[in-house]
C-alpha cells in the first residue's frame, strides 16, 4: 500500500481518498494544567484546559 498527501501520484492510479489527516500536541503547557490533566487521565474524562488550548491554537 502506498500513501500520499498529494492528489496525484505519477505512475499510479488513486484507488480511494481517505480524507484529511490531522494531529495535535500540547508541549510544555503549564505545570498546573499538566498535573490536573494527568489526574483526569487516570480517573477518566477529558482535560478541558488542554481542549481549550488546542481550540485557541486552531483559531490563530
């Protein structure tokens, strides 16, 4: 299987499009956010502070 991020691949026929691929990462956000996010991760749930940080970054 060959994967490509371009709409064409010379010498090959594109069989199907899988859609947009995106990824997000938080690096060195804040010691308090990290602590609370770690606790949320252990007990289950979503880290709202990180979600807000990612949403703010997407809007830039």
